[in-house]
C-alpha cells in the first residue's frame, strides 16, 4: 500500500499542462464514459490555405486547439514558448520590444519604426504589421498553428522565418453561452470571460465575447511601497456571418486594452566594489540576485496599449469545387510606455517616454481549386499599407547633450501576386511548387532635437525607396498510404528592408532586405491502428543580410549607439520531432514527447560591436571603421551561438481520463518542460548572460460530467518553483562586465490556481 501511494505521488509530480504540437491532440474532448476512443484524434490545419489533416501537410506545423490551451491554462501569446519547442519570445520593458523567434531566428522591432518582424503573426487571415501588436491574450480560440521555417509563398508579410496563425471561433448555428473564470496565487491572478453565439435568422449568425484579466504586480518598489509589473487587460471580439446562396459574408471586429505599471527591470549582480550608484540601491535593502524582485526607483513605470480593428470576408463556394475569398482589414495599434531608465531613486534617466501609433490596411484575394485531380492550387493577390508615427523622449541628467526628442513617421506599402500548386504524378508521388512576386515601397521622415540643450540644432531627415523580391518553394511528397508520408522541400524567403530610425545615429541609413533559404526533409507516420504517431522534420536554414539590432555602449558611460545592421549570414539547423502514444485500448491514457534540437549561430559576422565591458582578453579588437581612419572596436562572432535559443527543448506530456461511478469524469493532464542553457539576450555573446538549464513541471486535475457542460480544475504551473528570467543586460551605472540587470517573468515561480467553466446550450 505504501509503495502504491508513493507511485501515485510520483505520478502526480510529473503531471502538467499538455504541450507541443502532435502531443496536444490528446486533449480533445474526452470520449464517452462508456468506452474511450482507441485512436488518436485527427488534427485539421490550414497551413496551406485549405483544410487538411496535419499528417498530410509537408510543413513543420505545431497545432493546438482551444481545449488544449485551456487544459494547459495558457492565456496569451507569450505562453506559446512553453508548448512549442522551436519558439522563443523576447519580452522586455515594452510591447514594442516583443518579438517571436522561430528556430532561433527573429527580429525585435523595439529599435526602429521601419523594420518589420521576421515572423508573421496572423489572426483570422489578417497579418499584423508590428510584432508588439501580437503581445496580447488569445480569446475565443478555435486553433493555433505555428508554422516553422519560411512561409512567404502563402502568408503575406513578415513570414521569412515562420508564422503564428490564430483562428478564432466562427458564429454558431445553435445558441450557446460560455462562462470561464480563474484565480491563481501568488499576486492574485484573476480573470473572467463570457461568450454568446447563435443564429439571428436562418441565414444570419453572430458571436460576441468579452474578457477581463488582472494580476497584482510581482516587483516591489521599496521607494514608495508600490507594486510594479502587474497586469490589467480588457478585450471584446465579435463576428457576424451571413449565408446567402453560395456566399458567406463575415464581418468581424475586436478591441483590446492594456493599462498596467509594467515592465521594470531588477538588479541581478553588482561588482566586487559597487559603484556609488549601486550603493544607493544596496542601502535601500535591495539584494541583487537572479531571483531579485525589488527595485528602488523614483520614476514612473507605465504601459498603456490599445489594439483594435475590423475585417470583412466574402467567400464563395462554386459547384465546381472552386472557392474565392476576399479579405479586407483595417487595424490600429497604439502604445505608450515609460520606465525609470536609471533604475535608481535619483533622477538621472527617469524620463524615457515613447508614444507609438500604427495603422494598417490590407486586402487579400485568393482562389482555391478543388482537390482530387492531377493538379490543385491556391493563387491570389495581396495588398498591404502601413503607417507608423512615433515620438520618443529621453531626458538625460548625466549627459544633457545626449537627451533627445525623436519624431518619426514611416510608411510601408506592399503589393504581391502569389500561388502554390501540387502536381500529382501518381496517387502517391506529388511535386510542389510555390511563388510570390512582390514589391515593397518605404518612406521615412525624422526630426530629432534636444529638449534640454536647446542650442543643439534640430536634425531633419527624409528618405524613400522601393525593392522587388521573389519568394519560392519547391518540393516533393511521397505518400505510402494514409498513415505514412515523407517529404523534402527547398524554400527561399524574403523580408523587405527599410530605414534605421534610431535616435542615436545620424541620417536614415538604408537597411537591406533579409533573404533566408531553407531545406527540409521529414516524415509523418501513424502506427498501431492510429494509436501511435511519430513525426519528425530536419532543417537547415541560412539567412543572408539578417536585420539585427546592434548596440555599442561606450565604456564607463550611459551613452551608446544603437543601429540596425545587416548580419552577413545566420544559420540554424536541427531536428523537430513529435510523438504521441495511446498504449491501452480500453483506457483513456496518452503519452506524448515532442522536442527540438536547434543549433543556431552566426554564419558570418566578423565586425560585430563589442559588448559592454568586453576587453581585449575577452575578444574585443581595436580597429577603424571601414573606409575611414576613425578608430573603433569590434569582435568576431562567426560560429558563436545566437541568443534566446537553447540547443535542446523537450516536452513530456500525459493525459489520463477516468469515469467515476456517478457518471462524472476526472481528467489528469501533465507535462515536464525542459530546455538546456541559453543566452538570455537577443544579439549578445557575453557569457554572463547565460541562463542555466531549467525544467518546469505542471499539473492539472479536473472534474467534469460526461457531456463536458461544466468543468472545475485545480492546476499548478512551475510546480518546482524554478526561477528564470527572459533577458539580461548590462547596468550602465555599474562596473563593466560585473554589473547586470534582468527582466523577470511572472510565471518564473510556482503558480497554483482554480479554473471554473460552464456552458449553456449547444
């Protein structure tokens, strides 16, 4: 008996929220109480702009449903990094700094208004032009698909390294209402959401939802006792669908609002002999460490955000099997944020304020052929127009001449024609070919002045340019039978350039386009009467002229120069794998293992800026700026690893459902999420930025009736209370190469909560 109790305890410890791509197929709606389903549920995706079985798609795709995310208690975009092994996210002090990295590759748009992200974020077919606009919750989900590798043939803008595609629920044909609430500790994390859907007439349907999410701050300001890095969000979404003969018209709108005191960094380490500035913080009671959650600041920390838009989709299905879709969308995004830039109770860099307005208009016209013949295809036209207006204010009481007010207006216009076809040479062998021909036009205007030293003249710049690009995909697919398929593809991507609008540089330097090439081979298989799924993809990606932020801080000062550079070559290679197994025919029990080995490094970067405090002994070399006699320093990064990407990421998952005598069911879902060490920085090789390997254990136990009308769940995330941070950076007021700050995460601690769900109708 004691051994059995220990075994059950051990099982509970390794349980957690379901994760991964194929692994998440296990948590679809449970089978009937009389007899659980034997085979693994089918997963349907739209990675190629048509509904297909995941097992038939020659792309590396991670697919997650709304039920799976709910079981895992994952609520926003940033949580995807815990369920998709190839995804890493950059979260910093502003939504403008948010960036998605796929296979170790990605661009953060914090530094400039003209450079777009390398990975596309798509909601119901609408591409978001700015990465920061994607940093929000994920309500009313039907499905999330993460497409790894260049996807520019079918997915519009910014898809040179991957796509995160969100599909929200469509209006239902029967009345249904849902209510969801959760509460978790610590810091009183709470949220509620409501959804209502159903018919208005025989041909008119609607869906509307609203949600509110709040959490107290987990960083304490010792200066005034206030809590920082909290969460306060509100959002609504609605759709109206009309069915008229062969046409379906869908009008959609959404609004999202965030108002929080976020996001402040904390002191991680000081030098052996702290500077006078550091001693002020130490005297207030701050103990620098990787787990430090205290600050001592006298400045403001705020983050305001509004994100809203509307779309209209007209879709016609012809009797011949063809379908025609027109998708028109308009969106706006506004964010205002500031932090106490010096991190001290002294007004040195207190004012670091940014206002950022973005608008975008897009149109996609797409024709999809029927399948079943010797040739099928998707083809279309795409238009995208974006404008960004921003004001950045930095007051600098240490070096007043370095203060600035930077006003920028930048525009991007994209026109493209695209298509992808499949030529079926036999029932088993298929050739794949896709293309996108595009033109980008850019403009930028900037006025930079000094609000403190008014004798410094205002500098005004303006520039414009146009670039043409070609994206293509070639491949072959061989299907042995319904359950076994292999494929190989070669893809050339393209991401347009732009202008560097950083306030610390002169002029508006042109940034060249980014060109990735990617080779993949993979297999998709199911065995044991579809009770075992094994999938894998091997890839090798080279990116020419990768657009990367580069910052050189002048040693011993708080001044630095941030630029956007074209890195000659980045490379990412590795293997992604997914496995799912239902070992017992009469028991609803599933095991999953998915993961990735990714070796992402600088293929060629011989004149990178030295990091803060880097000496000659650490690889910093003296030289001159090419073509001039101006002295400078640089380091050679060729062969060095990229930031934010661990070599290994593994997710072990389990799902168990048991019918009780009273007709109820108990569901136990779990995961162990492990990743090896990584550099907690975007483009920096300072060894002090290494975050050690971590293992997260999650647990969810739910009670539900056989019809799933309600659910009550107890859950724990990070059961082992493992502390980690997203990014590490130098403290310019500390000792070079010894003093560091960090951006902590809420989920980097044990979280225990309860979730309630109820559904009416349906």
